[in-house]
C-alpha cells in the first residue's frame, strides 16, 4: 500500500514537472523566434542605414566639387 502511494506521488510530481518543462520549452521557442525576428529587422535596418550613408556621402562629395 505504501509503495502504491509513493508511486502515485512520484507520478503526480513527474506530470507536474513535465508540464512545467513543456511550458518552459514553449516559452523558449517563442523567445527564440522573437530574437530571430529582431535580428532580421536589425540586419535590414543596417543595410538601409548603410545605403543611406553611402548616398549621403555621394551627395556631399558631388556638392563639394
């Protein structure tokens, strides 16, 4: 009887742990997706900023000559 009770407690704890781990995994996946989106947007911004800087430099050079 004691073994059955201990086993039930263990099973209950294991189920709770599994739920928490699943929740953590989902949150980690969402965070990773957000980080990927942020990185993609940052790369696009950097490209645009570089393009703008080149255009601005060309404009300054052409106005000086």
